[in-house]
C-alpha cells in the first residue's frame, strides 16, 4: 500500500514537470525519475524478500508446543422435534426493553435487492481476465486463471522446522508477488471478501498440488495468506501440517490456539486429538496484520447456476429459485455469528423467483396483511427439521441455503423471513435470541407482542410457531430477557 501511495505521488509530480521545465530539462528529469522509481521498487522488493528470509530463519529454530483450546460451541438450544402450534387466546406479552448485542458493521445491499424491481434477475458470470499459460480452475462454477508463482512445485522433504523453513525460502524466491497481485485482482473482480481470497488460494492449491502433497499445500497457503497481509500460522500435529488462521469473528466448532490476544483456528480437516498439543511458533509474520472477516459485504459475482425447488402452501405449489454456485460457496464457511447470516443478501435469481411467485398473492394487501401472509408461507411452506436430524451437527444457513435444503430449523427460517420482509415490505427487522429459540421482530406499530429497540417498536414474528399470526410470541419465550441481534441490510 505504501509503495502504491509513493508512486502515485511521484506520478503527479511527474505530470507537472512537463509544464514546469523546458522539454530538454524535463526529459532529463523524467529519465532520472524512472531510474529512481525503479530503484524504489527494487528496494521495496528487497525489503520484503529480506523479511521472508529472516522469517524463514526464525521458523528454523523457534517452534514450541501449544495447548489446543476446545471449540467454541454455539449455545445449545433444545429445539422441539416438531414445531409448536399456536393456540389462539394464549397469554400475550407487553412491549419491553431488551438488551442488544453488538451489531455487524453496516452494509448496503439495497442496490442488489433493487435490481429485482428493474428486471435484473440473473447474476452475470464475472469477466475474469485470462493469463497466458495459466490453466483455468473452476471456482464454484466460474473459470478463473491465476498465474502460477514460478517453481512452486518444489517438494517439501519433511515436516521438521528446518525443512519447513527451507520450503518457505524457496517460495520466497518464486514470483509470488505476481501471484498475490493476480489473486487480489480476482478477489476484486469477483467481489469476494477475505474469506473468498482464502478460498481462491485453497482451490488453486487443490488444483495444482497432488492429493499426496497436503503438507506442501499447508505451507503454500499460509505463505500466500501472509504475503497478502493476513494472520495465519503453520501448525504441526505429529507429522501432519495444519492451517491456523485468525478471524475478526467468533468461530464455532473449530479448535484453536491462543497466541497473545488472538485465537488461531485450525481450519485443516486434520485437527489435533483432544488434549494433544500443536507445534507452532509465537511470532507473527511481519506484514500479516489483517484478520479474516466472514461478513459478505457484496454478493460474489460467480457464474450463475440456477436451480428450483417446489414449496406447497394452501394447496398451491410455488417454484422458488436459488443459485447453487452460491450455496456451494457458502457451504465452505465455518460456523460463525448469526447476524452475519442475516445480513447476507439473497441472489437476484432468488429474489426474482420470489417476486414472480408471490407478487400476485401480496397485491393490494396492507403491510400487516403482507406480513401475515409471508409469515404463514414460511411456517407451512418450509418443512421443519432440527440440524441434528438433517446433518448430525449444528449448522446455520445463509438465506440462499435455506431455500435450497429440504428442511430448516428456527434460526434458518428467521434469517430467510427477514430477507422476505425486506423484499416485499421494505421494513427493518431484528433477530430475537431466546435461550431455546430464535425468532424475528419487525418494525411495525400494530397491537400485540413487541420489543422496543432504540425507542422503536418491533412486533414479534415467529416463522417456527405454526399458525401464529404476527405479534405473537411462542409460549415459553420471554421477551423481557431476550437478546437482540441487530444488523443492517
């Protein structure tokens, strides 16, 4: 970044020199300028290379054993095996103030959702520039070419400290800078976040390294993450190497190692056995200062792969659409904070399919009537099953995933309902987290059960409470002690 700023300033000065000097003097100065800028680039490159060589020396002799912390477990909610049924006349709750947990940073997805109203219902395949000599890889359905970093095929002879340090040194002698620049261009073109950049590295390594070269892939992945500025470390469990990475978000279900104030989660499939330490090193790579952030701040521009699913409501069959490439991409994310899922937009394909199928049912209805229809549609149109029944483990859905899977549980339905309310009603929503349940709240001032957030009244809407109209709280859930998960669309 500093290099680019300096060169930009020098370029501005250069433009002014054409006017400030006679042609001969200017040409002479320009020659000296280009020579100086080249010297600067060479100096900067030498500086980075020296960091890598010094870090390789550090890797050769500074490993130690670290305790592995048990994975953060999502709060266990004894969700019902069957969805409870609303019985009219049950006791209602009065509006109350509730505590709020930290909200994700604001993001604007209005442009994505507005595209539906202008008929732009398909994600266009991203135009990813081609690189001569670089074989294409399929990145969740999108052909991507990234220039290989020279002699990356050098073998890692073993997993000892000196062997890892030697491999690091060899990577430092490749044209890894061009590889990183290419990665960043693809990240920007496809509008991927930092998790997407990590997945680009993983997919490239899977394509170019054989199945018996897992340890090389680990060192390669960590090396490139570090060069890109992200906090990652190599760990060793017996003779296997693992990727450990620091996140800006809470991660569930992954063991981790503490290094100072940072938690480095073990992302590789092979993890340490319970109670077994991981060998690693304390020092962070000098240029690695960024944390991976799982917020989806823009819809990834992957090639479209539209699929449909049938949902039945009141004897009518609705055909809803989703983008399967997005679903596959989201499935790579580690389990994280619920607000991240709620803040992630649906694809134009999914939004357009919803509007096509539901607009006529919602035509000429009041906001309250629209909400009641959408709530009932999710309650009856989406089959309920707990995560344990469907997957044998806990799993949060992104909204696109909630459309694609045959079953969903309370938090998945709540996240999807929030998106539908935004699309058809334009109203603000919150997630309400009870000890044993998750529901939604919609900013609308009508009678019934409600919570108050920032002096605004939000009525409770529960997509898992079968038959319950808007502004009704599931029996056994206490709004007075509920947590609010707030986020921005």
